């Protein structure tokens, strides 16, 4: 089992910045993908940004150029730097870790991000 503990989030005005961090309770040597998803009220959970052990990030089109994801393998953490925030970025943001072969899927408890106009 892996626990994911998120920090960051909060309330910010449009155009502002926030940083989300997520720490995994243990490391793994298996191939894995770590990143962030979000869910706005009345909408499905969607991918925001993920970064695999191969080092190539994948971003949702809606956040490209504004959000940056990074990992620190030594600390088992992933960070999402969010800039130029928009009201439509308002959502609960969830940290996710997917470990491959065998497949395991872990989620954090979620952290609220609210962007006011």
C-alpha cells in the first residue's frame, strides 16, 4: 500500500499562482506514473498533468503553458506549479500514482483549488 499526502491549494485570484505538492509514503523501483487529476462540481475527473519514470510529462490542453509538473524521485514527491490561474481551474485536485506490472492505482484525499474572478 502507498499513501499519498497532498499539500498546497487554497483560494487565489485569477491570474495568480499556486503550487501543489504530493508525497508518497514509499518509493518503488517499478515503472510508475505520478501526477494530478481534478474534478470540478458536476463534472468528471480529468487528467491535469502526469509524469512517468521516463521523464516525459503529459498535460491537458487546457493547462499547457500555464502549469508545470516536476518530480523528485529521491523524496518520492510530485509538484504542480500552477500559474495564470483561471476561474475554470477551480476544482478538487487529486494526486495519483499508478504503478505498473502488477498494476496498482493510488489516490490522495484531494485538495481544493478555488480561483476567483
